[in-house]
């Protein structure tokens, strides 16, 4: 597990619990500036720019979190330095309030780091808090430094508990949704099996019996044999119409009247509840693509787009339909979201691995492939490909299942 993680700092809703540390930080900082201005001393006016820089750095870092990447620890270190400098130079009454900035800074460390690294950084913040408290009070008595340190670790424990419970809730929801999808898939398979048994299987069995009778009567009663053959021809025409109806029922609605390009463009332009901006483009001239292959690429693209917008919390998503290779059609979905470790995805029950596994299985059945490149904090690039034309013939049995 990497020590540095890149969890989302995008908060939805003005009363989100994850906004509370930020609100505490800004309240203390702004209150301190007001207090310093009210004191109107030379030292206070020297500290105002430093405190303003601290506030701007905190807010700016949150706003640009997706672009910080590996610079995040340096940003946190700068905030800690500015906080210590301001608290150390500040008059005692105001400095007492500023020592409590350790709480939002510790929460920020937990958002940024994982495992032992997070505990170590919080420990460093605790030491700084104790030193600043002792400096403010002029003494290092336990009754003065223990309460703020205990409050800090209690807040850390509550935050970690909250994150663990939220993770369990997300896992439970993902498992429930997966179970519902599986139940729906099995129910649909049972329905299709019943439809095939009640229509095509019965009709084909009857047609086979008529053809066998026509074969027996062909020499002795040719008129009757021809009548039986015509009956079979008419029945096969009805069976063909029934088959086309079943295929139409299984075809995604977006592909019933449009090609894959139009369906993908419509999918990307659809309004969603996420703040992601989705951009679509095509490369090359569209070629022949059978209905089952177009449906497979559309379904996989839907899953990848949902991952990018809902789970990766990407700000931008780029979807590209590539026809430039005469032997392959490719749908590429790239985002600037959280990213993840593809090697660990299949081991986690509630992450993007389920969708990726399902997409790979869908494409493998048609001789295609799904490749994913990603890293925590670096976004994700997923590429779904299917053979067409001459490559389809070379794909072997897998390409024609």
C-alpha cells in the first residue's frame, strides 16, 4: 500500500462533514486576522501577510488538489511551517486559538497519507502542538498540553472511524448492486431461454418433422411432399421474423436507430449528476461493425464512463472512438480523476475492478481486449478494442462466439 494517497478533496453539499475541518481552519484564521487588526500593533501588521498567505495556501491547495500530485506533501509541509511561524510570533491570547489549527491540518494529513506515514505525520503535528501550547502558556505542565493533544488524537480517531464506516457502506452498496445486476442477468437469461423454447425450438422441431415426412412421401406422393415443404418454408419465414424480434429486444436502445458513433456522442452529451465534463471525438472513417460488437463497445464505454464520473470523480473525461486501424475498432476513455492501482483492483471487492472484469469478459467473448493504465493521483486510461474485417476472421473461435 503506498504511503501517499490521492483521495478526493472535492466536497459535495455545503454541510458535508468533510467541510467541517476546512470551516474550522478558515474561521480561526479569519478571526485571528480580525483580532490582530484590532490590536493595531507593529508586530500584528507584520503577521497579517503571513496569516493571509497561510489561508490562501490552504484554500488554493484544496482547489488545485488534482494538479498537486506528488507535490502534496510539500504543500502540507509549507502550511505547517507557516502555521508554526505565525503561532510562535503571535501574541499569547490570539496564539492560543491558532494552536487549534492542528486539528484541520491533521485531518489534511490523513486525507493525504496512509498507514504508518499518516500516523508519523500526525505525531509530528502533535509535537508541534505541544510546543506551541507550552510557548503560549509559558510552561510545559501536563494539564496544559495533554488536553489539546488528546483532543487532536480523538479527532483523528473519529475521522478514521468515519472513513472506515463510509468505506464499508460503499462496499455494501457495491455488493448489493452487483447482486441485483447478477439477479437481473439470470432472470433475463431465463426469459430468453423460455422465449426460444416456446417459439423457435417448438417451430423448428415441427419443421423437422414435416421435412422428414416430405422425404418419405417424395416418391409416392410428391404433391403432398411439396405441400409439406411449402409449409416448412412459411414456418421458417415466421421463425426468421421471430428471431429478429428477439435480437431487437437484446440490442441496446441507443443502437436500434443509430450507429456506434452517434450512440457514444449521445452518451457523452447526456446530462449527469456529476460535475465531470465529458468530451467526445472520433478518429478515422467508421467501418462495418456488427450489432453485437457495437453493443459490446457501447456497454463497456458506459461502464468506463461511469467509473470516471462517479467513482474517480474526474473533472474532465475524454472519450475517443478510433477507426483508423482497418482491423480494429477502439474506444478509449481517459480521465484526470483519482486513479488507482490496477494490480490491486481485482483484490478489492468494492472498487472499479468489478466493472473492469465484466468489461474484459464481454470483450474476450468477442476476441477483443480491455487494457487499463492508471496510478493513484494520476488519472486512468482505459482502451477497449475489438477486431473487425480481416482481423475478425483471424480471431478464431473466440471472435465468433
